[in-house]
């Protein structure tokens, strides 16, 4: 399944529904551009809904890290929602599970922004 | 019964498309060799990461350079070799991506993933020049059994 990212607003929070593979090339760069656009528009509360992301490689992991630090450096927050087992396991072994704010319920994720 | 070694060699151009191609070929071979879906994903991703390294760092995205990938169905394991035409590198020089100071780096996790997902992993200088990554995954039935034999399931021929 090819990469797709669709943003939607939920109050002051932007939820990006991501599907497909986040890998070197198209997926990684599209996600980066979307996050940059949102930040430029002043939207700094962002949730990446990864429920339909079934594959992510080291470049994709790097892109999540890049997104996290970029948003954080601009005073915002990036949270991850609905990790698939594969993505969960990858973040676990790379110790990034402790870095990201990982949520399993969208309402709770939205409410968790300070 | 001894299963003869089967060897498949692929020569790829230094292109982004080669990454996908190498992974796709690998998934077919690993599936035919009897690995389950989870192991196939791990083996495929290891090949993907290795070819990405060859594409980006080894061959420096120079299309005229080649990436050689060899799959060998040995009696107890699938061994994969990825060779580039770059300057080579020392494994000891690769930073630990799990170290606190490297956690937020946006790259440098490929080798860690290969090491995590495969049973054997080594990097050596190639006789033809460049780096040669050699990694292997033991067949499901041979992880705890006699390493010289393959289970019935493992005797399926690659399609």
C-alpha cells in the first residue's frame, strides 16, 4: 500500500491519518512537507495516527524523530496514535518508545495536550 | 537428506528503485524458504537497510556503481551478502543509536536493525573493493535443532 497522509482538524489539534509505508523516498519526504506546512500555519498540536501504517524503515523512523524535534523546537507537541504491532516493536527496540508520547485513544490523545 | 545449496545473485544499479527491488526479491526467497511472515519482514527489512546503505553511503548515489546482492540457501540458514563499490567502513566506527546522545538522531539505525533482526551479521572489506555485509537467518526448524539439518518445512524449493 502506498503512502498517504490526510490531515483533519479536531479543535486546536491536527490529526494526520497516515497509511501505507513510511520509507526512504516518497513516504518520508511527504510527511516532512506536511508537518512543515502545518507548522507554518501555526498548527503546533499534532497527532500522527499510524493505525494504518504497516511498515516503516530506518528512514521512516528518522522522519518521525525529525518531525518530533521540529515540532518541539517550535514550541509544539507531536504525539503518536494507534501504533501497529510492527511499528510499536520498532520503536521499542530503538528505545524511541520512551521518547514519543504514544497514545492508544484519540479522545485521550487530544485531551492530553497541555 | 542433504539439500543442495542454492545461490541467487542479483546486480543492481545504484538507484532508489533498487532498494524496493532487492527487498521484493528477498521476501520471495525468504517466503519460499519457509520463513513465517514476521521473519520475512525482518529479513526483508535487513536487506532493504543494507541496500539503502550501499546506495547512499557506499556508492554515494552514483548510478554507474553497482550493488551486488547474493542469496544463498545453505543447509541451515539463508545467508545474504550485500556488496557495494564504495570506500568501505568499520563497524566499530558506527555510533550506537541506543546511546542517550544519539536517540534523537534522524539516521544511523540501519545497522542496528540488521543486527537485531538477523542471527548473524558481519561487515568485511570485499576482495573486489567496497564493503561486504554478510548476514544470515537460520531456518525456523534449525534454531534449536541440529544446525546442519533442515526441517521438512525448510526443504521447499524457492519458486
